[in-house]
C-alpha cells in the first residue's frame, strides 16, 4: 500500500499504475522534489473534476432507473417539500442543515435521490449553463439521516447507481468503475503536461501566434491542439485511454510530447480496399510526401513481388507494435501484409490517432496533409479504429461537399479526405465479423491540412477544442486571448467579437442543412476557426464519419452519396438531421465556447445566446429568399432549432447502458427558445 504524505490521498490501483511514468516525467521537467509529489498533488483536483462530470451527467441525463433530480436554491430551500424521497418530507428535514455549509460559492444545490440506499447526493451548483448543463463547485456530499459526508472519489457513486438498476448489468457497472478510476489517474497525469507547457510558455504573453511558436509541433494548428489537457468538457470518461498504459501515453499523447514516429505497412492489392476521388491513390501520395518510403517498400517485399502489387497504409506506432504483429501474424508470414522498415516524425493531435507529419525532404506541395490512423485504444466511449465505412465514405462525401461548396457564402470550408485504404478480405463488403475487425485495425486516410485550405490564407486555424482550453501562457481560455486582440477595452467589444464569430460559423451550416440535407458533426473537436488579427474569418470542418445526409433533399440537386453497407451516413428522417447538427454545433461547439468566453469577460451568457438566435433567424430569413428551398422545410428546421426543449445526446445515460450508436435522448432547456 502506498503511504500518503501529510495531505496526499491514498492512491487507487489506477493511480499507482500511473505513478511510475508520472514520476519519470516530473523528474525530467523538474516539477517537484521529490518528483512523485507532483503527480500526487494533482490527484485531488482530478478526482473532483471527474466527479463533477459524472454527477453532472447523472443530473442532466436522468438515466433510466434514477428519479428526477431536484435543484434547491440556497436562498429558498423550502422547495424540498416537492422533491423525491429522501429529499422531501420528514426524511428530508435534516437536509436543511446539510445545505448550510455549502452556501458559500454556490447559488443552488442539486440533489439526486437513491431510494434503494436511502441516501441522496448533494452537488453545489455555481451556475446553470445553456441546455441545462450545471457547473458544479466544491465537494459533492452523500446525505442520509445520519448526516452528510464528502465523496472522495467518483467510484463511490457506482454502487448507489447500481442498486437503482441504472446500469445495463453488473459487468457494465464494474467497467464504469474502472473507467472512472482510469480517467482520474490519466487526468492527473495529463495536468503535469499542462504544467510543463506553462513553464515553457510563461513569456509568450497573450499573443496566440507567439504561443503557437513556443509549443513544439509540426505547424501552428498542430501546436495549439496540444494545449487540450482536460479532454471532453463534460464526459466523465474524459481521459480514458483503455488499452494504452501510462508509459505509452507518455510516448504518444500530445500533452507530453510533440513527436510520434508514424509507421507504414504494405498490403497486397488483392486484400486492400483503395478509395480515391482522383487518379492518385494513397500510396502515390505517400510516396510523393515521404522520401525513401518507396525504396523501403521495394527492399522489404518477398522475392519476386513487385511494388505495384501492394498498397501502402500509414500506421500508428502503438498499433504497429501492439496489434499488427499478432492480428496479422499469418498474413505477414505469407507476404500478404508486409511491415516496412520506415518511420517519420509527426505531431499527434488531440484525438491521439490523427497526426501531422513534420517537414520532409519533399516540401513542394504545401503544408503536409494529416494522416488519420487506426489505434485500438478506447477514448470516451469508442475504440478509435478506422472502419471500412470511413475508408469508403470519406472520399465520396468529400466529392459531394466539394460540389456544393461553391453555393455557400464563403466562410465554411471542408477538410477533404481524398484518399484512403484499408486491409480488406476478398468477397466483401464486410460490415461485421472478423473480416470487418481486420479492416478497421489496418486502415488509414489522408486529410487536407487546414493551413492548406484556400479560405485560411495567412490566418491561424485553431481547433475549437483549443479555443475553450486554458492557455498555458495566460491561464485564460484561448478564446479570451483572441477576443482581446480583436476588441477594445469595453464589454461592447466582446459582443462585437462574438457577433463576428456567429456570422462566421452559423449561416453556411444552416444553409447546408436546409438546402442540401447535409448535417455536419461540427462539434468542438471537429471544427476549426481561422483567425486573422483576432477576427474569425473562416470555419473548417473535418472528419466526415459523423456526417448525416438526407437523400431526398440531396437528390433535388442531382447528388447522392454511395455509402458502405451499415453506414450511418444516411439520415433516417429530418429529425435525424436536426439531432446531429443541432447537438454538435449548438450544444457542444457554441455552448462550450460561450461558457469559456463568459468566464473571462463581462458579457453574459444570455446575451451570447441572443446573438446566436439573431444570427440563426437572419439566416433562415435569407434562406426563404431562395426559391429552390421549400418554405415548409425551412419552417420545420427553424421550429426544431427554436423549440422550448432541445434533444440532448445523453452521454452518461448511454455509457451506463453500454450504448454507442443507439442514442439515448434527454430533453433539456433550450436557450434558443423564443
């Protein structure tokens, strides 16, 4: 058993597993003496953060089996009489005393009753953000007739949830316990990376360009993605990397290092699915980019084989070492799969599996494209392999979006996925089974670099997940530093900045929805905004795996997307379109950006949503001037966006039931309601 210091908590098994790698990292960067104290000091804050995300998800999603939560104003706790037991009636009488110590720093207390355990959880609320997301503050307490006690670790809540029948089964409950432990341990570790960035960037000031130059990376956009330390802003599995140990995280995670070495594998073309929306294959583009790769292929092939008989696939180094040798052992032995003795440095982006190659000897084609790779590591709720659906659909969706791009106003761009390849047994398609698993384990696609997009020019493209992250130079959300570059010293200047942001981000995405039936998954990780002297000038959307297409709307333009079997590209109905775009753009992207901006300026959240609503109304009115779009369709899209309650993708409820593709929907207050 680890012996804690005077104020350090006793470590969980997951935290002890990370301690060694964290100590090595802390020693290397001189973060504390003794070095292990640096990691141990981060643990209480990491536990509190994941606890808040877990409890916040339970409050917002109301998973099946749990009673509705109740929120109690600290100024008027008499509403207790309307709550579920044990939050009301005689059993709740002592709760008034339990709330009293929580008054400071919070406006309300939210409670969840667990009748089977005859206890309740009390969570102090600092404020309520758009779409019903509660910002919790301070300790979460377990309350019973015997009094209140603070929750030390989020796993303490799992037995309470399990007794109410909210998990799919006992196995899922044990899995969630492990995920909570891992997420805490990994978040504490990641925050050490944030501390190193702070040391490195202390002289960068508020200049975003200076910050990008200070953080090592393949280019400016890649450097700025490395400041995303906290992971998903409200998913309790924010820092899960299931399958990857702490040593591997130290080697491959962007918060710790700016370089991984991408590897390559050749596959016989008889066992490869190659997709391209032009004449050049993925192999052609890789050979043009990496000097020496073609020679490495020629030297590695079995005797008598020609390079023309093989397709080359980029592979994440973790996948190259941990998965390829075992899964493809027989096919390596008979020459169908050939690992190549070649590597090249690249910067990993915040999603871990997409990398940006560093400068090569062949630099004539502009900024290097991104490589999206398969890696059998689960983050949040999915294992990040690359399916044959993504390989097949990416170039086709790219071609469709390229066709419609000229109809847009010119502030929305798409990061094309022109070529992709995966291992593919003959006789496919293979939408399931072992052949499908093989395909998604050895696959890769090439994506356009945002700095290579014509809408960007000399501007700086920044992922929205980086905009809401804390700058290691100033300690403020990065969006606040950009607003400071753009505005004058008054709050009116912040409003002007945010209005420019909405004008840049919203109109073309709504036009794409109503006119073409295309809903982008433009959440914070998939969206980049380009800034010129602090002014937002373009929005770029990447990753087409989550795009939804309404065939009837698109067919009116003589367009269609031929998708791989069992793909999710086709929208079942208009509601499917609304759910995809409105959740990603408004509930994730804009909602979290507003929270970050409000926290660091004088503008209010209500005013921000007023500006968003006004821009949406202006866009819908403008769409009605287009005779090719039926007014009834626009009216339906508008009503869905401005409804009193919004459909929220209930991530916590889905995870308790082990769901990924089958959405669980919760109804939450809509800040865009008129």
